[in-house]
C-alpha cells in the first residue's frame, strides 16, 4: 500500500526515524511504500512526522491525533557570536510566529526580542552579519559547520523542555487503519534500532549530508532525546500539553483527545537533561 508522509523540516529531528526505517527495509516488512511530502507547499490531510505542529494544530481544533512519539525533547539551539551574551534581553532571529520553535523560544526567553526569519540560513546570516544577538537553529546543520563561523551554543532547548516534537500524527479519519498500523510498526522498530547504536551515523551521512565525525557527535549527543519505543509517559505528556496550551492561550482538551492509547505509557517520566 502507498502512503504519503508529510514533513515540515528536512532534518534529523523530524526525519531520522523515517530514514532508518527506509534503510532497514522496515516499511516493506510492514507492507507499505512511503513517499515524503513537504507540507509547506501541500498541507492536505495525511500522516505527518511533525508532531509539534500537529499538537498545536490539535489544540487549535484540527482533527489530528498523535499515534507515535519519536523525539521527546525539542532539538533546537540558540547560537551566538559571543559566549556570554545575556539571552534574557537579547535580539534573536527565530522561526516564524505560530510555529512550535517560535513558541518554545518565547517560553524559554519571555523577555527577549524575536526577529522571524524563514530558515536556518537566514537566521544564521542575520547573526553573522551582526543584525541580531542570537539565532535559533535546528538540527539540520552539523555543529562543526557553525563552529567554523565562530558561533557558540548558548542554549539548548532540550535541556529545559520536554515536549513531544516529532513522531507520527494522523488525521482522525485514519484511526484505525492499516496505513497507520504499518507506519507505527515500522517507526517503532526504527527507534529501537537507533537506540541499539547502529544505523544512525550512516543515515546522517547519506540522507542529511553530515561528515562522519559530525554524524558521530550528533548521534552521541541527541539520540537519547528520542523515545526507544515510540511512546511517552502519560505524566510527561500531561505536563507538556498543559505548558503548550497555556503558552499558546489555547484550551487543553485532555490527553485522550490528542494521543492514541498505544502512544501513552504508564512508566515514570524521566526529566534528566540531555
């Protein structure tokens, strides 16, 4: 069966489990052929990996449910040209208003002044040109490339926030369905393989154009932000949803209106920083 899988950012944060699933033939084992679709240009209802956007969409009333959680922490950073910039009052190039990363930045730095910019290149360009004090970046660029520009990591969102940001969200009309079951099964196996320490470096090099050294560093630092089994502790999910709903001034409809039952676990949440 053929399925289109939507994404909003072509980076490891959103698409690493998909790439691993493809490389290991896990979709084929589940009986599904997956084609990626950029939701920026075609936002028809379909399964998507951008669960942070889906969570916000569900809080705004869109008929979406999160069926699998991949990344339980937002892999975004604030970088600066100088190591000791006071971020609390800084002028920071950020994501467009209304996006999950922009909301996360405002939660963490409520007094900062944010300048919306369209992508990593624009935000880093504004920073290097001296137009802003800092820039919010994604996982798309190897850290070594930013170091060569003389930039410093000033804040890791994952150190301060525990929020489901990527995984698998589906239209409610696809619950239950064979497509959702097949995608969930393949991505769960991909997450387990990632935590076994294999396949991540090769995926980063081949699909995201990382050099091998940067890929090894990225895997060491960030794979632990991903769920090993596609689920999220119920208490962790409740805190995350309440935080996002309050920050976005939206009503919290309750976990069972946002997540599928198989996505929530009863295990105790771990809030240790990365």
